[in-house]
């Protein structure tokens, strides 16, 4: 049974264990694969409005997500989220659970819509998952993502109204 | 005759005179209309890779733009620019000149494409201008911009390959 709760300072080492392999692989997130831990902390914890962890019954961190305004001022009613599931915990619905949780949190925080800026088109599982959760591909950036094996691949902008 | 040159530290007061009325008006840029000067300096000068000014023969600043990677790491081959022309200098082709200049600079800096993340749909002149310069609307964010008079209006994601 997975529970999603707000980030606490002691969570970072476990979160970094989840994030690091994904960032180093460089196939789904735009972060530099050589990103340093303190930069990752800045992006994932300091910059966002809030960060959450998905934990199992033993309290082990299996996933994490952040939420933040996607733009300042006149664009700040649209939020942006990023989700990462631990490689050994995939296929258990944790990404889905975090996506649903983040939409509730976004509504509570007063956001009107959620936008993903760069969903890598070759990450077909993610594209399908977000579509299942009501997100629409509003546009495709040709060659918008440099995949470490495939070279320049397309990336989607995905969007969902929350009310 | 308008000349475009790199930003020098002494330019900031003149740049702020150009930016401030546009930011305060809040109809074209997502910045908070109440943005403080030091925040504007951070966004326009410190954060970007480079900032430029468009000056007339007397050296007066009539326009300014910045250029920066639109995403980190695996998305950093796509740049983002923002342009502002002084209200009293509009209709003289300064935005066009800056757009062309920025594309040359982008190529020199090694960027492969240019992306505008939030072109307010009601800013029809800008949409047409970017289209004239080869940009395509790759997607439209429904209600992505909160216009101070019109409420939530659409915003376009626009994109152009540079090579």
C-alpha cells in the first residue's frame, strides 16, 4: 500500500536515491545527466512550491514529485509537476497515484490548470499515462529533447484544466 | 538607424525605462505587474546567457532582448528569447530587427531551435510578426495567460528551427 505525504527534510537522501538513476540515464528529464546532488535538491525541493514522497508501508520512498507555478505573474495560475518513480518500483501504479494526488494538491493551492513542458515522445508509457489522466497533447516540439541514444527526438507539451 | 549591440552594465537604467511600462501593463509578459526592479534585472540580465539593446544613432535605448536556454541539459539546444520595444518607438521594425538578430546570435551560440513559451493570443501583432519570421504555433495553452482586462486568454507556444 502506497501513501503519499509531504516532503520532510530527512527524506532527501532517499529521494536522491530515486532521482539520481533517472537523471543520470537522461532519457526522460531535461536535467543535465551530470547534475550534482545540490543542484537536484535546488530544482526538486527549494524551487518548487511543494515536494511529496510516495512511501510504502515500511516508510521506504518509492517515488517523488514536485509542484510549482509554471510561469511567474500572469501565468502563475498554471502549475507544473515532475514525477519520478524508483526503478525497482515501476509498474505498481505509483506514477498514477502521484499524478492524481498532484491534481488534488494543485486545486487546493488554487491552480486552474497543469502543464508538462517537455514530455519526451519516446517515453510512450508516460505519454499514455498522462493522457489516461486527462492530459492533452497541446503541441509537439520537433527535436525538442536530446536523447542520449536516439539523438534529437520530439517532446510534447501536455495540459489539463483542473476546473 | 537602429543598431543592436550587447548589453553593458551602464545600460540597465535605460533598459528598465523600456521594460517597466510593459511589465506594469501586464498584457504581454507573464511577469508579475508589480515586479521589483531588482527582480526584473535578475530575469532580464543575470539569468539569461546574453542581453542586447537596440539603440538609435544618438545611443538612446529603444528596445532590448535576452537569450537563454529554454530548458537545462537535454533540452538546452533550444533557446528562448524575450523582446520589448519602448512604447514610443513601436512600428519602426525594431522588434523585427531584434528577432532577426537574436536568431543569428542563437546560431552562433550553437542553439538548434528557438521557442517562445507563452505568446499571448490577444497580442495579435506579435503572433503575426513571429509567424512572418518563420515561427510556427506548435500548440495553444487554453486560458494560459491572465490578462488584466480580458481575464484568462489563450497563449501560444511558438517554435522555429534555426538549422
